[in-house]
């Protein structure tokens, strides 16, 4: 029995070595997980579309003009604001603004905006003038903080 016991022990030990070698040969490489760093600095394109909301053909509106002010502002998380860009579309009669299908397009790219510390805000204002009367309308929008283009619609 001793011989049989010794034979089985050697056979099992050899089988175990062969089994471990076979498992090692079949082992596939598992790739390490790849973690992407979040994007903290973006280049944000903003496109303003300025157009007439209505058809201004009435003679009474001939002397009404509109001036459009467009701006992009960043603000720190502590509330401090900084103007990045602004422009004015000079006053013109209402009927001189194009229809919504063919707006005046003003594209602005805000570069290297660190979204960990800054928010982005767009603002626009329309100043209407009729004889001695002035009416103002202003709006602010917070565009999404991503690299994709954002369109801001400004209807006169």
C-alpha cells in the first residue's frame, strides 16, 4: 500500500502542476480600468440670434428704433463678475431687423473657462425708442457648461 500511496501522491502532484500550468497559459490579460479625468477647462461657443418677432409694417412703428446689447460675463463662485465680451448693434428701425428664419448671427467663443471656479452668463438687452419715450428689456441666461455651441435667441 505504501507504494500505491506514493504513486498516487506523485501522480496527483504532477497533475496539480500540469493543471496550474494549463490555467496559467489560459489566463487572459484583464486590462486595467481606464479612468478619464473630468474636463474642467472648456472653450464655450455662444451664438446670439437677433431677429424681428413680428412684421413691423404699420406706419405708426416707422419711428420706433431698437438698439441691442449683447454680453458674455463670467462670475466667480464668490459673486465677483468680469465682462468677457460685449457689443452693441446700433439703433435701427424695427422693420430693418431680419425675420427669425434669417437672424443676425453673432458668434463668440469663450476660451479656457475653468468651470470649477467660474460660471458663465449671457445677457442681452433691447432699448426701444419712440419719440421721447424709452423702454428697456434685459435678460440673463446661464448656458450649459460644456464645449457644445449654445444659441441665445433675441427676438425684437
